């Protein structure tokens, strides 16, 4: 610790100072997950059936579609942070670690975009 | 072969098992808190990969129309009559769904425990062990309850 120099931090000799926000966002999204995934499971339990028409009608309702989009954002973000913690613990090769972090900064975003587009299509018409 | 890891028996064959372990990294035995800790990570990563993949497949099928949704159901839950490959995948699909639901309820239970640990509560040896065990029980009980409600309505 002490007076780390800027060049020292650039060389990876100091923290990026993002640890607290990572930790906090992991908790904020955990609260979101707790509410939204329990909503999804409770909704599944209460659905009268699991055929296309029933499920589609349910998810097309504004409340369901909103909750599903929020659930995608909250859970995917939480998952991305959690997988990063795992990678930081187990991936020690610098090149591979960079590849993993690059993947973690693109794949969850792409996955969330796909999921949200699906919900919007269900909610706003189309299929 | 256990290169860097020793089981308690390696060093403590004659020792009293109830005695506390000395603070050497290589000498340890399983305890509830350790099980819950590694399960939290395993379940979380299982959900991050398997859960998200399945969720997106489900939403994608639902957004693509009745035929695509029926195909999804045929691979995951109810095989098309005469399709032996789907007979296998629907069995695996049910296993994966039960597994993912357990992973969620286990991760949720130990996650709620983490909120208490975050504010500094529950570190006393007895309380720590007790609440670790509670998350293991609640993970299984909530999974059973969820499937009972889903299937026995």
C-alpha cells in the first residue's frame, strides 16, 4: 500500500480500485434476483398450463414482460460478476485471463440483448 | 494422487478427531461451512451457464412461434412419439431442470446467509455451522416444494 505511483498501477502493481463497486453491485443484483427469479418461479407454478398459447399470453402482459426484462438484466449482470470472480481465482495464465475477461465483457451483453429482444417481440406482437 | 492436499487421516490417524485443526493450509477436514461455500460457487456458475442457456432457448422458442416452442418442449420435456433421441434428451432435460432449480434454491439460501455474514453476524463457530446446515436443508426442501406445487396442482 502507501503512495503507489501511477506507473506502478499501470504495470499491475496496484488495485484498479473497482473492487468495492464490484462487491456492491453483486449484492444489489442479488436483491433483484431474489425478487425477480422468485417471481418467475411463482408465476410458473401458477400458470394453468405450459402450452404455447398460455405461456405466450402470460409473458405478453406488460407486467410479466417488464419483470422478465428486469430479471434478464439483474441475473445476467450478477452471473457475469460471479463468473469473473471464479475466473480470477482459477485462471492464472495472463493471456488466457485476458481472453476470459474479454469474453465476460461481451457474451453476457449479447445474451441479454437476445433475451430482451425475445421478450419485446412477445410483448409487442410479431410471432 | 493428491499432490498438494492432505486428508486429515494422513496426519491424524491416531489423533482425536474432535480437536481443532492447527492453522496449516494442507491439514483440514470438511465442515458444513466449506461445503456451503463451494456449493454456492458451483451452483452459481451452473446457473450462469446452464440456467442462462436454457432460459434463452425457452424465450427464443417462445418468441419464434408455436412450432419452435413445440420443438423446444419435444427436446426438453415431452418427446415426440417414436423419437428415441428425444426420449433420452427429455430425461436429461428433466434432470437438468430439477438440478437447476436446486442450484437456484441452494444459491438463494446461501446467498441470504451471505447478507448476514456481510454485516458481521453468524461467525461464531456454532452459529456458523448451524446456518450452513440450514441452507443445505432449505435448498433441498424448497426444490421439493417447488416441484410438488408445479406437478401436483
